[in-house]
C-alpha cells in the first residue's frame, strides 16, 4: 500500500530559489540532513549521508537517473534509493511537494519524527 500525504510530517525548506544546488542542496529537517536534487521529473530528496562511509551525496555527481557518491563512486537511484549490488545497499528517499507559493516541503515518515 502506498503511503498517503498524512503518513508524513512535512518540513518547509524554502523555495528552490533559496537553495544552493551543487548539484544537490543539503537541508536540515530537524536532526536529519537531506539532499534535494532537481531532476527532469521534479525535485527528489534522499538521505544526504552515504550509507557506505558518510560522504555528502549532495556533493556527488548527478546523472539523469541518479547520484554518484563523491568519495568512492557508489551510485544511487534518486527515485528509489537503490544503490550498488542490485539494490543490496539502499538509502532512504522522501517525497517533495511544492506549495502554491513556490515553497518546497519534504515529507519525513512520522515514525522518523520525535513528535510522531
Ligand atoms: S562514502 Fe559513499 S561510496 Fe564511500
């Protein structure tokens, strides 16, 4: 079953014009560092910390379908979080929505937030 918008706590991160994309923009959602990317299909958000040794994925090399870690080159799909080894290694992805005023919000699962 697909999660619904109410399964997330939405964190405002400002408008795209406020973010510095290099190629990803590193933002904080509470204690969580998230990397936001622009893609042809819209904005994508993943955990910023690479699951290998913690490099910032916001500073990786972006491809149309993913991001390559700047330290050791592991690649992650920006839609699914699937990484190397046929997806044996994954990182978390989060929904991004744009409000009517142009502000962006990242949805963190309620289980990840301290106030549920
Ligand atoms: S820290 Fe990302 S591949 Fe090693």
